[in-house]
C-alpha cells in the first residue's frame, strides 16, 4: 500500500503542475523539476535525524510517524491553488520521509544476514507491487475523475498504511538510552568495511539521479510521441508502471541468485543492462516501443537498489543499521533531487530525447564506480 501511495501521483505530477498555471515549455520543465525534487531535498537533510531516532526508539515508531504525516500531506496536495503551494507541500512531504528505508532497516535487523538478500528481495517485491499498481490506478483515476481526487485517495491509502503498521507490525527492539548512543565517528568505527559502505551510498545517489532524471519529462515525452492524444494520461500511467512488472518477478529471483553468486555481480549486470536500454529510449517513434524498453529497465532496476541494500545489510552490525540505512536514504534523496534537476536542465537546453542520453552516461559512471568499490568483494569470493 505504501508503494501504491508513493507512486500513484507520479505519472501525472507534471500534468498537474501544468494545470496550475499558464506556463511556457521552459517554465513547465523547471516547475516540474522543482516539484519532483522538493521532497527529496528535505529528505536528504531529515533522514539522518530520523535514523538516529530509529536506532534509539525502534523502527516501528518511524514507520507510524512517516505514514501519518504522508496521509495529511497528500490530502492537502489535492487542495492547492498554485504551483508554489504544491512545491511547499512537497517540501513538507520530505519531513515525513523514511517509511521504506525504515522498513528496510527493520527487515535487515530481524532476519539472518545469510538470508538478507532474499528477505530484502521480498520487501522490494511488495514495494514494487505497489509501484506497479500505483501508476496504473493513478493514471486511470486521473483520466476518469480528476488529479485532485487522486491525491485524496492517496491520502486515504496512507491512513490505511498507518493503521496496518500500528496494529500488525511487530519489532523485537529494546530502547537505547540517549547517553548510550554512538556518535557518528563511533558508527563508522563499527563498520568492518567503511569504504565499501560509503561507496554504496554514492552508488545509491547516482542510481536515483539516473532513474529520476527522466521522471519530470516522462509524461511530457509520452504526450509528444502520442501527438497530444487525449489518452496521454492513461498511457503515462502504463509507461510509469511497466518497469514494476519486470521488477516484481525479477527482484526475488535476483536476490536469491545474488546470495549464491555474489551480490556485486548482480549489481554490475544491472548497470550494463540499464546502459544498453536508456540510449534506444531517445529514439522511439511510438509509445509501445517506449513501454517495451521500460520493461527491460524494470529488470535492471530489480538488480540495482536491492543489491545495494543487501550489500549494506551484510556489512552493517545491527546496532547501527538504522543510521546506516538512513544515511543511505539521504544519499538516495540527494540523487532524487539531482535527477529531476538534471532532467529539467537537459530537456530545456536540448530536448526530451537528450535526457535519456545523459541518463545513460550516469549509468556508465556508476558502473565504473561499483566495479572499483567491489574489487575487494570479488577477491574475497575467489579466495573463498
């Protein structure tokens, strides 16, 4: 349900921005980029604070806090009268961030590390299932009813998430006194391979920058290749959702395979696959070609962030897991900020197709970085 809530409004957010004023193409690209990036900017700042609190009070409390806040914010988004009110609420959304990262941390601390890849793969399956149905549901509701009603429905979904989390989620956690909490330097000292962990943070940031660089222009790109068809909103939902179909089936399988052959290898394969698909996206001539390529990207996505999270889980002691995953969320949020801004800049300076080329270059950079940072893991695997 959280996955549905987070993804339900994304396919038409740029179109919602367009409905809030009479903007030029450059203004629309700019405001869409700001609307997408705003929540992630605040998330990057707030996540370490929430992560520290999670290590002290437990992850369940953070899940309850995030779901309640999201419910309020999404309902208010359906009431905005101008683009700046929307951007302001997207900033507030960032304050209530952390549901998925704390769910990751909770799973990482409650299952054996030898099964962390499979467990996190299942969590990704749940999240991606929501991300799959969210855009389809959001695109359909926005087409049949209105953008505003879809925000109200999303807020109601987060109310359900709040209730389910509060009643059914259990955590074996003992509260830590504030005086007993490790400092940031102490947390780093607990890491057996701090270089690898921080390398994964940067990898997460670039993954998100690449994935989100196309988000502000995706529905606009669909509208362009469909020549302003009335069905643009519906097909935008399909284009946004179709990677989730592939990820839904691939994530658990790749998680198990990664536990057997090495998570780093799965991660590298994902980058190679993504790089080979983003470039053709710039040259599609109809929406079905774009849908097909987005399906392949879904397979690549199933091997990227889940693999990073598994590497972090396997290299992080339980007492600092909350903060490590919150730091990773901060870097994830930084990528979420940078990606839409990069996409908006490139689309304004060049065109929509140029965004896919720049995204492919980001993937190449990440591939080189991961290959370097996981060298020690590959050597240990060969020696073992």
